[in-house]
C-alpha cells in the first residue's frame, strides 16, 4: 500500500517529466531542421569565389557564304548545245558543265591539222634527203635533156645545110640567067632577036635573083630559130644538172630551217583554233556545288567581263559554281585588337538552336570599312564543323574566344553590383550568414564571369544576386568596362 501511495504521489511529477522530454525533443528537431533549411537557402543563393582559367569572348553576327564562287560562261558569245548539270549537283575540277556550238571551229581545226601534217612531211623529206629512185629519175631527166640538146643541134645543122644547098642552087640559076641575059641583050642590039624575047630573059633573071634572096633570108631564119631552141634546151639541161646535184648532195641547211619555220607556223595556227575550240567546252575550274543555273539548252549567251562577279547573270553566264563554306563578320574597331589568326570561334544558328559549331579565324581584313558612320573590319571564319548543315546566306551568331587568363580569380557577372555612390562590389556572406557589401576591383569579363583583381580571395562565399532586402532597384547592376 505504501508503494501504491508512493506512486500516486509521484505520478504528476512523472507526467511532467515525460511531457518536458517530449517537448525538448520536438524543440531540438525543429531547431535542427530550421538550421538545416537556413543553411540550404544560403547554399542555393551563394557561390564560392574561385580561381580558374577565364576565357574571354567577343560577340558578333555573321553570314555564311561560299569560300569560292564563280559564274561559268564561254569566252565568246554562242549557243548552248548541251547542258549537263542541275542546281545542287556536286562536280569535280575539270568536269564538263556545258558545250557550246563549235561546228565552224572544228572545221578550222581539222584544216589546220592537215596543214601541220603536210609541213611536217616536207620537213622530214628535207632532213632525210632524196630517195634512190628520185635521184635515178633526176639522172634520167638530165640525160633526156642532153639528148634533146644534141637532137636540136643536129636538126639545126641539117636544116642549115639544106638551105645553103638551096642558096647555091639559086646562085647558079642567077649566074646562068645573067649570062643568057647579056647574050640576048647583045643580039637584040644587033637586031637578031625581037624585044619580046629579051624581056623573057630579063624576067627569068629577076626570078632567079629573087629565089636567091629568099634562100638567103631562109638561112637567117633557120639559124635564129634553132639558136633559140638550143638555148632553151641548154637551160633545161643546166636545170636538170642542178636538181641532180642537190639531190646527190642533200638539202641545204637554210632550206631545212625554212621548213622548220613553216612547221612552227602551222602548229601555232592550229593551237590558236584548238584553244578557241576548247573554250567551247565549259568545265568546272574547281570542285564544288552548282548553286544556280542561269540558262537552258538552246539559249544564246553573251558573256561580259563583269559576269563572273555578278549575282544575276541570266544573259551572260550559264551557271554559278560555289565551293566550301565560310562565315564573314564585321568586327567593330574597338574590338578588332582582340581578334587574331587561328582564333577559335563558336558558331550558333537559329536553325540548330541546340548545336554549337566550331570555326577558326582565317582572315582579318587589313583595311577598315565605314557603314553608317561605324568603322569595322571584315573577318572571315573557316568552318571546322557544320559544313553539312549550314547553308550559304544563313545568319549566325559568333563568339570569338580569346586566349584564357590562367588562374584568374572570378565571380559570376550577375553577382557584381553598383552602389549609389558608384562603388562596384558584391555581397559576401559573413560568419552569421548575413549579407555584407564588399567593394571589389574588376577587370575583363566573358558572357557570364568576370575577373576580380582586388577585394576578394579564393574561397569567399558571395551572393549570386543581392538579397531582396538589400537590392536597390535601378542601381544594382553591373557596369564594367573591358
């Protein structure tokens, strides 16, 4: 009973102790959870200041374009007889794109080819000399000329002897007629004969005299005509002897030189027309893609000097050939010093929002250009990736990555704020997890981080954004020149 009584007296105290213990446990758990929640909020709102390699970026816009682009056309105006490509076709260097009408030029090439072959044959003949049968023929011609000369001379002697015989006969008749005439003149004076008889003998004398004169003239004619014929035959014989001598001695050096010059001239003429004929076959000067086609088979094109540089060339060109892709950007004068050859460039395009293509700076223009009072420099970027996806004419966003600043002390760019008095700084976490403004000195920055030169050290914890109770609307913003 004493034990029971004792229990009744202690029972309220026991309940009190139990309630106190439970309340203590609950309070402990609440405080522990509250502290953990508070620490988690601080961790989510802050970051550690750290040393890292800071990569700088220059932002710019650019346009995708062909590395090489040319409008293909014939050297001369003409009609297209065959067109082998369509837009989008890939071609290799030297591939035939089109053929122009070349009928007239082909005929001229064939004609000049024949002239070259003839000139070469003549030269070869002069270099090798005459064949044996040709020399034998020349000897036969010389012998024939000699025989013809002897024949003419013999014929002349015979004819002259014959005419001289006629002269002697005529002379005898003249003497006989003269003797008779003298005798009959005497008889007529003596009255022995009539005058008519004397006249007959006078006529006979005159006839004999005329025959002698005619024979003498005939001798002169025969002598002159035969002498001319002999001269012709002697010239023919001399020519035959000269031909035979040249054939036996071979062609003279100057004749061979002349033949060589004729071959060179014929070949030059052939090359001239062959070049014009080759120009009628339009070939790709480099591998690439047919990006535009300006003409159809049967069209007549009239090329101009400026056609290869124009965007539209429907009457001057056949097709547009492009090779490779690159990007051209215009960098402001203030940023050009941070651009250098082989600089890595990140490329983004709206058509592929989740992809970043790579490139390198391939050209920095040596001369600035001005547009709308803005001075800039043309910069070309050679693509390393994305050649199969990007297209000529696309607008792109570029990030030129500079050489990294090694082991730079950095903070998020969003954490840097400017106070009403113009001080630049960040909010650091003090020992009681409270925010405290810390002035800092900053340097260069990229798109999301900035280098700190003074005011912070590695491992400091800062707020990513100013706490709501410390934010000054319209003032807390970064204002850093780099």
